[in-house]
């Protein structure tokens, strides 16, 4: 009887034995009458899962974090007609500016001009979603083009890999919050570097300004080749380049002309229209020069005067095709210098693989700070946006890009309201690739060289030199 009662009592409870306290085996009675039975392990697992869910909701999927990591979610719901008009005007204006710049900067990188256009639209579209600064028009820049040439020497396969790896480094720097590294670069160093690069860029364009051949790849070699071949100077190219530089600088002044009183509210409607006309005409100076000179060359050919000016080669028509990243080179792709694997290609890039992302990010952050109106710059997000843009750009075969200061100034002056202006710039570039590339063969090299010289000459920071000399003469050697 007692045994039966004990047996009955045990059948209603979980079996407990000291031998099982250190075991993972759990023996419980089956659920009865819909009763849910859980053990301690299940409760801990459920608790951990709930805590993880709460942490994700608090730190990842909250509105503030989403707006910070995907900035488009912050401004798109507030987008209105005024924003649309401002972005449309600015996007078209920057589009007309970036086309001649992209053609010229591709030449600085030692590549066919089409590769400059290939890098002028996809990164800009990516920036719409990830970028935090309305004024940044991502695309090719003079500094990144020159640094690319010093590393890859015009080899397109190496250039594409460099673009991909630069994007990876920039993206990871943003993801890991390494933006503080740029704070260790002093002002004299940054200004001195920018000024030196500007001088080198101008030097690289001397051969096209004069219409001669100069195959040197360094500052001294270029000037030695120029001195050697100076007697081959083509007076037509020299005359055109000087004329283009003068006209571009005059149009630059014209863009700053204001008709009527300084206070815009006191101007008449006619004065406002005149001021706007001067500004648009001056801001579009690069596009105006390219179109005018191309029409001049075309007109001369119609009258039988061909080869008057040295023009760029014919550009392949159509949009770029998506291609895989070249992680190795054949002997032919390496210019007959032997096949190379991935590690050999990276080793050949050396410190350039670190310098190019850092300099590109420095220029981009400088653009953001210049137009931030005292607001804080989301450095981390800018790194991510530029890195993602370069990663995707590499699949279109182009060189590393970033936000260029010259186009950012045009963007800001054009009244851009949001990063959506980049979509209209991208459309302009895509239309030119699809329909207008046959016209590029009429563009003189002297015109593109003049555009570059007229743009980068103002990057030589003479005022900073004097300021550093007056305040901290001991650091002048850094400049």
C-alpha cells in the first residue's frame, strides 16, 4: 500500500536524483490539461533572446540610428517642390561641369577619357542614400587622378583593383570609427600637400597646352621632356590653350558679378534676372568652353581644315558593362612585364594603397566642413558613403573618386537642397555616354588642359604659406 502511494506520488513529479544534478538530461512529466512546461535552460535561452531583441531595437533599429546610417530616411519624407527645383538646377549644372572634368581627369590618371565618365554616376547615386552632406557630388577629382597614376601608371586592371581596395579601406575605416586618424594631419601638412599636388597637376598638362610629346612620369622627367621637345610646340594648340585659360578666368569673375544693390531684396526683377544670367553663364564656363571649341573643330573640318588642333581619341559609345575585379594579371595585361597574382599587385601598390584613401577622405571631409555652416560633420558616415561608392564604381572600371571641392562649390552656389541633386547629375552623364560620345573626338586636348589648369591653380594655398610663416615659422618646412 505504501509502495503504491509512493509510486503514485512519484508519477506526478519530475524525477529528482543527485546523480542527475550535474547532467544535461532533464526528465519532466508530460504536459497535462494544456499546461505548458519549460525547464530552466529554456527560460535562460528565452531571456537571452529577449535581451538581444531589446538591444537591437534600442541600438540598431531605432529611428535615430537608422537616420544616421541611412540619411535619406531623414530628409526624404520632408522632400517638397522647393527642394526638387533646387536639386534639379544644381544637378544639371554640376552635370555640365563634371563631364569636361571627368574627361580631363581620366587623362591625368593615364586612362582613356571614357573611364572618367564611368566613375561619375554610380558613386553619385550611392551617395544619395548613404551621404550626409547635401553639397558633395561624388566623382573623379584631380588629386585622386594624379595619385592613381603614380601607383598604376595607367594600367586599367591595376586601377580597377586600386579603386576596389580603396573603397574597402574607406568603408572599413567608417565602420570601425577610425575617422579620428585624420585629426592627426596638421594644417601645414594638408595645405602643403594640396599645393604640391596642384603644381604637379599643372606640370602634367604642359605637354597638352603646347601640343608636344612628353612621356615623363615624374615632375623632373616631364620638364626634361618638355625642354627637349619644346621646338615641336604647335602654335595652334598653344594659342587655343592660352585663349581658353583667359576666357575661363574671365567667366569665373563674371559668375560673381551682382547687378544692383548688395541687398538682394532691394534689387528689381530685371537686376535679379541679369545677376542670375551672369551666374549661370559663369558657372557653366567649362561646358561652354568644351562645346565652343568642339564646334570650332567641327566647323574647320567641314571646310577641309582637319588636324588643326590635337584632339582626344574617339570614345566608345554606350554605357559601361559590369565586370569582375581583376585579382590577377596576364603577361599581356601587364604590358609584357610578366603575369602577376593578387599579392604581387598589392605589393606593387605599396603605400599608395593607404595614401589614396586617406587623401580622398581628407578632401571629402574638407568639402563637408566648408559648407556645413558650423554644424558637425558625420565623418563616420562619409567614410562609409565614399567607400561604398568606390567599391561599386570598381565594377564599372574606373579610378577612385570622392567629393571634389570645385564641383561642391558649384553645387552649393546652384542652390542644392539635398543629396538628391546627384541623381540629375548622374542622368546628364548617362545621356552623354549613350548619345554624345561620338562628338567627343572634336574636343581639343588643349581645351581640357586649360580647364584643369584654370581649376587647380586656385588650390595653391599661398595665403596659408604666409600665415604659417607669420605665426609658426618653425613649422614652415612641413608646408
